[in-house]
């Protein structure tokens, strides 16, 4: 029964993700082993959206390392445990909480020993900047604990590149690239943990820089990023984008590449969408959107709000229409509205 509930939630979330995004493209699923312990190591840009996009399409049922401050209250703990989320404690949670990570690392080692999958973000933070940030040693510590307890493990490291067109925008487009598996055992030297950690981090960093857009030059970051946006570069294709980045990095772009913002007042389809979904749109704009703490959470808040509020909106609309007309007319209008919204998101909204 518990597995059935997990499957139902997964289907609902996956349907919501494909309804929320104009386009989702996934490459490299064939690289994911089905019978070996796996550690997914993605770059981190869009908070919970990154987690959901992997969880719903990676062909595994991964465990997730999650910041410990969300594990508040018995109910939430039970929910998070059910969805295979494990708390990770940070310095900001209090120095005294860090010893709890020892038990978490042991749990992660046991998970890998059962040939299951772990998902954690090696950058240890999120940012909308299109670059791979320095990796923390947290994931290597978990890996080394697994080798300490189970020396014969052959953990497969899967770098994952997220490529959003504009993670704060709706509807957005995203491509996810799963890299080829890397055998951690071949890079591990029990006699020199520091060197092993550095070797593994460098290998993952190198792979991530090929799977996602990487603008290494901090001084020219804005100029290069803005030029790519103005040229309508395909951010879903990291190989092509990184070739452009490499070429632009050799030029002096100066401050001439400010983003050209199109005239939003002429977006007819956006107005149509807002009118058709006025109650949902107005609540989002006036109530929830101002409460989003960081731009990196914009997609997460908007998606979660839409996933919860839109079915309620359709249900209330159906009830009202059935009161003032017939059930068939109410059903027809509700279905037509849903189809129009899907067409607007997939083909019309910019």
C-alpha cells in the first residue's frame, strides 16, 4: 500500500512538472545503472525543482539528503521519512548538531550497500548563476564512510547537469543531462583520503562543466550571460552554449550587453491566460509571490502553488457551473479550459 501511495504522488508530481514547463528534455538515462549503488551529483540552481525533476524521471527511487531545519514536528518527519528524505546538519544549525551527521553517513553507507541510490548536491548550495561552483567535501565524506564500512562497494557516481532557460519564469524550459557513470572505487585510495577527495571532486567538476552551462569568468559573467540571452542562445544545449562562452571569454565585451527586455504589454496570450485563471493568478501575485525568500525558490513556490491551487480552482468552477447549468456543460467548460491552458503553456506563452 505504501509503495502505491508513493507511485500515485510521483505520477501527480510528474504530470504537474510537464504541465508547468513548456519543455522538458532528458538525455543520458541509459547511463544510469539499474543494479549498482548510485550517487546522483547534480548542479543546483532551482531549489526543490531540481530534486523533483530527478526523482520523477531518473528510473531509480533515490534517497535525498535534505537540510535538517525542515524536519520539524512528528508529522513532517514521518512524511519526509516516507519519501526517503534524510536530514543533513550544517554549521548554521548549531555546532552541537553536527555529530548527528555521523549516523546519517552510516545510513547512507547502508543504502549504497543495498545497491540503492542517493541524491545530493555537491555544491552544497543553490544559485541561478550559470556556472559550476566549487564542490564541497560532504559527498566524498559519505562516499568514504561507505568504503570504510563496505570495502567492496562499487559506487557509481552520476553527474547531472541542469539547464534552465529561465528558472524564475513561467512557463520555463529545462534540459537534464545524465553523465556517464564514474566508478568511485577506481578513484579511491584508502591510504590518501585527501588526494582521493580532490581527485573525485575534480572529476565530477569536469563532467558537470560539460553537462551544464559554465561561465567561469566572474568579471565578464554578466556581459557574457546577457549577450547569450539577447542572442536567444539555446540554454538547453550546454555543448553549444559552452563553445560560445569560450569564444566570448576571449573578447572584451564591456558593458554593452545589457538584457533587452521585450514589451510585455503586447503579450496577448499572457493576458488571455491571466483572465482565464484570474483567481489563481491574483492570489499568486498579491499573496504568495511577495513571500518568496529568494529567486532560486521562485520556481518551487510557483509550481507547488499551482499544483495545489489549480485543481481546487477547477473543482470550484465545476461546482458553480453545475449549479447554474447542467453537469455536462460544467464538465465540458472545465475540460476545455484545461486544454486551452495546456496549449497556452506549451505553444503560446513566452
